């Protein structure tokens, strides 16, 4: 399913970072740093799916020129030369949809802050998760202005992001905005999945946030060398798995307690009441598919699928109706030609023009245009229906194992209740059973 990842980093000279080097690496390009004279050549780098520079006014600027201007504008040895956002792209979206999502968010970020945003989409690593398509948004720390010649120049420093109090508020705002953009893109792509920017603590899940291994630790772990970050990563993963398992066990224990109480009540019921409880309600277990359909996520996915199915039916009906109108107009034209064969012949030969036949031809053409347009919309609706159907099946499949476990537990309880009923029937056949007081006077 789609995951939420939004991380902010700062590039500072005090840590030996360079904006030109970062831009060259992320875009897979060769850039010469005019301030230091050093050249950063990553033109042979693979895995860069898209790279573009976004300006607040929608204009264009050369990447090397932009980041050299950034380096020239900063004079201090500990200056923050760039700010970077790293986001995970939903693997449920196509490449074009992912690109549109990142560019749309980057344009909004640029307009809100006045920064230039250098966007680069990177493919998953060869040895990593194939769903890990992500994007780097390298941003200037100064607003972008235009000189009298219309060229972009560095403006004032955006200090709000450097202050802890205001910076944290702005970061939370951007995290929420990225959540909105991702969910909007998923909705437009007819996907049911959604992301949530809230932390585990805010959602009160009891889970610990996972840490990022980073390239160094990841490479060491792939070679079989254990690292401190890798150990911490595994500890958190094990802890979260234990929390999830503990919640499941606790839920099952509560269910078992409730069933033990209900089982004691079944012992006091009459045979007729037992039969009603077992075969009608509520002991008889539901099927796995019925249990899967009860989950809120599945219900929502089914509701969306029903909406798209109804849309296909509506466009099919409109297509059938439009086709009938075309055929009726053609029939009227044929009837007129049969009633006026000589005039129709003269019209077809171009000797004489019939206003009636010309009107019929125009009417048929207009109605055929309507048929073509409805046919195209029907194809689009059917395509969306197929996408939603696929998404619905994927979501339903996620809940099948849990539904199967619930079904198995209910099946055991059903068999226990059936055993009580069978025993009472045997006792009645042997004359050893007497109906409880509450059962007297009851009839089937």
C-alpha cells in the first residue's frame, strides 16, 4: 500500500556540503562550481527519471547558473546553502502521474516560499525495494527575484525556516500539504489507498517510528556487516511486530472471554432456543468473503467501485439511446428516398440539391458525432472501472488472512455450540433431558 515519507534536510557549508555538488548529483548532470573551481560530473549517473527547476513565476533558469548564484550569494563559512525535501512517491501511480504529483507540489511550494525548487525523481536502487521511487526537492534558502533585465537573482533570506518555533510550524504545514497532494493524486487515479502525515504517537498506535538507515549503513548491511543503525532498525521492527501481535492476542482474549460467558448462557437454553441461535443468529459463522466485506476500507473501496460501475452502465445506456437516434434518422432518410426516387437520384448525382436530404445528412452527422463522443467517454469509464476493480481486489486481499482467522475462531465456537445441542438431543431421546422452566409453552 502507499506509504507516507516526507523528510527535510539542510545543506550547510559547516558540514562540508555544496549546493552545486548536491544539484549535480540529484539531477545527474555536470556542474562547475565557480566559487571553488571544482567540477562535479554525475552525467553518467543512472536512475534519474526526471529533473526540472521550478520557479515561483513559472519561468525557466539554467541549473548550473542557479546554484552558482546560490553559492555566490552566501558569504559565511557556516551558511545554509540549500534546504532539501525527500518524499516517497506512491507506487500505485504511473510514472506520468508521479511526475505530475511532484511537479504540482513543487510549484505550490515555490509559490508559497518564493524559493526555486530543483526537482529530481530517482528510481529504486537495484538491490532495494522496487517500489521505492522517490523524489528530491532541492530548494534555495533565498527568495527568487528578477533583475531589470528579467534574469532571476537571489533575494532575501527566508529566516522563518531557520527559527525553531516558526520552522516546525511551517514543516508541519508542508507535511500536511504533501499528504493532501498525494491523496488527491490517488483519488484522481481511481485508487482507494490513502496516506496519513500523522505520527504513530499522534494516532496512538503504540508503534515506534522507524529510522532511516542511510546509504552507508545500507551498503554495509547488504554485504552482511551489521551496523548500529541496522541493529536499531531491526529492534524497532521487532518491537512493532510484537505490539501488533500483542494487540491481536489481546483482542482474541477479549473475544474468548465474551464467548465463555455466552457459552455458559447456551447451557441454560432450550433446544429450540439453541437451534435458533446456532442456525439463524448469531453463532453461525459468516463466510470469509462476507467478513472481508465488513471492513471499512473494503466498504469504501466497494462503494467507489459501485459508483464507477454505475457510470459505465449510464454511458452504455446513453450510447444505446444515441445509436437509436442515428438509426431513426437514417430510417427517415431512407423512407424519403423511397418516396421520392427521382429527386433522390438527382441529389446523389449532384444535378439538383434537396434541402430535405441535406437536412437529413446534417442531422445524421451531428448525431454520429454524439455517438463518437459517448463511445470515447464509455471507454474512459470502462478503463477507470478496471483500475478501480484492481485496486478493490488488492485491498480486499489484504484482509483475507485476518478474516480467515476470524472465520476459523467462529467455526470452533459454532462446533462447540453444536456439541451442546447434540448432547441435549441425545439426552432427550434417552429420556434424561428436561426442558428448563423458560422453555415451557414454546412451540416451533
